[in-house]
C-alpha cells in the first residue's frame, strides 16, 4: 500500500519531465551508453532503450531513468533489485556523484558539479544565432496578412506576433527565411469602399484620409446597404471596373493601399515586426490565367453550376468541392492563392511554406493544398500554422459593438496601464526613462500574453494576467532580467563570466538553477519544431522562478570564492538566456527596472 502511494506521488513529480534523448550532449550520451553497457553486462540484454528524465525537484537527482522497469519486463527479477544493482554500478562512473534506486524501479543520478557546469556551454552557445550557410531553399513564413482599408484589429496581432516569432526561431537556428506579408489588397471590399467614398467622402482626397476615416466609410456602406440593396450592385460593378483596369478606380485603389501601408508601418515597428516581402493579393492578378488553363487541361477544374469552375476531391478526402472561378469569370481568394503558391515555388524554391492563419480557414487550406496535389505540382512542405480565436476576459472589450477593436488602441491602453503600475510601485521600480519602460512593458505584456498560450487553443486576452508582476508575464520576465543585470552591475561584471574550474559541491538552489539553465537548448528546439512559442515562454517563466529562488536563498556578492564567481557566472548566464529568449519572442528587456 505504502509502495503504491509512493509510486503515485513519485510519478506526479515527473509530470513535466524532460527527455534528454535528442540532446547530443557529450555527458548524457556518454552516460546513456554506459547505462546500456551496464544492462548488457548485468543481464545480458541488448537494445534496451534507456530514457533519461529530468526530475522536477533536485531531491530526485539531476537526471533519472525508469530503466529497471524496462529491464524487469524482460527478466524475472523485482524492479527494485534491478534498480539497486544498476545504481551501484552507475555510482562508480567518474561523472557521477551519487546514484540511488528509488520508487518502483527508477534510478536517480546526481552528477559531479564540474560535469553539470561544463554542460552549460551548450546553453551559452544556444544564445548565439547560428550562421545561415546558404540562401537556397528558404523557409517562407507568411503572416499578418491584414486586409487593406481596414485598420489592424486586435485579432490580427495573433498571426502577426506568432509569425514573427517563428521567423526569429528559424533565423536563430540558421535557416534562410523569407518573412512575407501577404496583404488582402484585392477583392470586392474595394468596390464597396469606392462607392462609399464617392457618396459620403465629402470630396476629400484619399491620400489625406486617415485609415479610421476609410474604415468609417466602409462601415457606413454596410449600414446603408441594408436599406438600399442597389448599393451592393454598384459596388460589384465598381470592383469589375477595377479588375478590368479602369484608370480612375485603379488610382483610388492605389491611394487606399498607400494609406493603409503607411499606418501599418508604425504599428509593425512598435511590435518589432519586420518583413522581407510584402507581395500582396493584387500581384497575382495576371498570374491566374495560366493556372486556370492548366487545371482545366488536366481535368482537375471542371464546369459546375452556371459555368463556374470547381474542383472536386476524392471521396476519402471528405473535402467539399472548391470554387476556383466564378460564373462571371471573376477570380477568387483561392485562385490567387494558387498563383501565389506557383510563384513562390518557381521564384524561391522553398523547402517549406508556413501559412500563419486563423483556425477559421482550416478547411480552406486543406482544399488549397489538395488542389496543388491534384495538379501534381512538386510541392515544398506546406503547413497551415493554425491560430486560435481570441476571447476577452474583460466583458467591456468583448461586447463592444460597431467598430472593431483597434490594435493600436489596445497597445496604448496597455502602455498606459504599465505606466500606472510603474508609478504605483514608487521607488521599487527605477528607470532612466519611465516612458520607454512603460512602452516596453505594455507592448511586451500584450505580446507575451499571446505567445504564452498554446496557439491551437482559444486565446484569452486578460489584462490582469498579462500585466501581473509575479506571474507568467512580460513584466515578470523583464523584472527578473533587470534584477540579474543589477547584481552584475554591482559586481562590476560584464556580460559573460567564466565559471570557476573547481567546485566541490552545489547547494540545492544552485543545482536547480543549473538544471533549468541546461534545458534552454531543448526548449528552444521544442518551440521551433512544433511551431509553438509557448514552450519557450513557459521555459523562461521557469527560469525566472528558478533564478529568483536562487537569488532569495543565496548571497551572491557577499559569498566567498569560488562560490561568488560561480554565482555571478550563473547570474550572467541567466541574464543572457532571458534576453535571448525575450528577443526571439519580439520582446525587449530593460537593464534597470
Ligand atoms: N487576408 C486574409 C484574411 O484576412 C488572410 C490571408 C491568409 N493567407 C493566404 N495565403 N490565404 O482573411
């Protein structure tokens, strides 16, 4: 009974374990093969896969393995006894301080301090971006993609910051990347806006209008069209004029695109978002005909109702038919996306294309990729990086009617709240430039609030959580970074400090911090390979907690040598990792706060 209880608690401790199997680290791979040899010599067993886990608490060692449970499946012996035998052998290894049998068949291992510290080299290396060896076969990341003539709504921030973070991850890992903003600058909305502008624009020039004024006209169109259905017809005709190249409508369209781009530029700067290309939907206007022809020739595009062109998919794919050309021969969003894909393949020969787009377009992208396959194009890896919907914890925000909630307003509100927080903290927050700190904290809070949630689920927008000074938030990360920098300033120590050669023993808090620091390369890899930034935010949150626990329990500046150097080196590495991680997430961290 007692045993069972122990085993349950023991396992819960491992609820968030960490597999070292993809860390090519010398220390772990050496121990891995050593354990394999031990199993082979003790029990004559080959090919037992030995997985190492990182216990949540240092009382269970630096690393642990359930190897005895695996062995017990193949020979008749109690797992406890097996664990004891393996532990005894492992404890004789030069890198091992101590090894013990524990739980129902685990072996817990404590490593020598110098071994643990040497391993931190990998963490330091992971903070430097790898060189991009070649410009060939880039990864194209397409994100943000706002629709022209509308201001950036708060929802657009999701694709915008998640996309930029993925760009940063890939670049940091040494991949050639093309950051691509594919704006919606084509479509019937221009017909509507042009009609509204003619009627209610008060004779102003488009280039003198603000984006808000254009949006107000667009909203008015929709209101008035409810009473007057002729408006819709007029808008449709105006869009056809645009498609046919009518000079007046074209000029209007160009001006609207200009106003939109100018207003976006400022916002993107504030968010540290930067694109290599902004080739938008309109670019593909003259590139669709050959694709329609190809699809028709290959019998993939067939005539549907009233002469529209459609694509039907195989039964097992369960996809409903897709439309690629309207009955009036007008083209569609999907037609432009096919031309876009063809162009990307021909021009850049990418290895992979990521479309960072709202979950509402899931079916659409399945159809798009299926059409490309039916056309038998030689395709790069295509992925719709799904972004969940946003829900507001704050009732006032979610019930706001009429105009969409503008991103700029939200950022301004966040900066204001951050400013209030700084003031309310009085002397406990110090900054040479409180306005800049508020901007860093406010914008950071909103961005971090998004990136710290799994993008595949519903994302909750919650002021309290975002601006929390103690929780999984940007201010906490920024504060912890400033705290580490302040220690280093007081010690007159620079960015990087060498670890001491010889350390006899580590305290619990030191050991825990070392363990957390070691996980950085793995967390980064996990966030990149799954395209899941929240793995990195969670890691950084853990590092902050681990560092603060260390800071609160160990004297640093007052410690005797070599402990003092060790602690300063740990502090410096923490600051470096926090800064590197934050910047990958598009955030800034202050040196003082
Ligand atoms: N502009 C589109 C929208 O707001 C998103 C574009 C997504 N990307 C694409 N290649 N279709 O709905």
